[in-house]
């Protein structure tokens, strides 16, 4: 859960860092009315979430969710391809 007045949780930071890259942060900055440094500060937990900047956090979460969904789809297909390639016993 995202709480105003505090940085994002350490757990959320870990998830975001596994899924988002620098280009994603730049893209998010371009979508919202905040600078890249603000986006980065929220991402690294050096800035607290406020009513004004919470949109940035929600954009990061949405982007990470989308990338997770894409990864799941990719790896499910890859898993099936690998399974087909294994010898039948």
C-alpha cells in the first residue's frame, strides 16, 4: 500500500527495481508533470510520497505490472517451447 508522507516501501522498491529500467523512468517522467529527478527520487526512496507526486508512484506501479504481465506471457511460451524440445520418456 502506498502511504502519503513516507517513501514507498522497501518491498515495492525491490519489485520496481527488478522490473523497471532507466528508460522506463524517463518515459514515466515524460507522461507526468514531474522531472526525471523526482521520479528517480521516489523510485530510490529518497523522497516521500505526497498528494502532488503520488501519480508518479502509481505510474511506476502500473508500468511494472504491465512488464510483469508481459514477462509471464513470454516465459509461459518459452516454457512450452522448451518442453516440446525435451525428449519424451
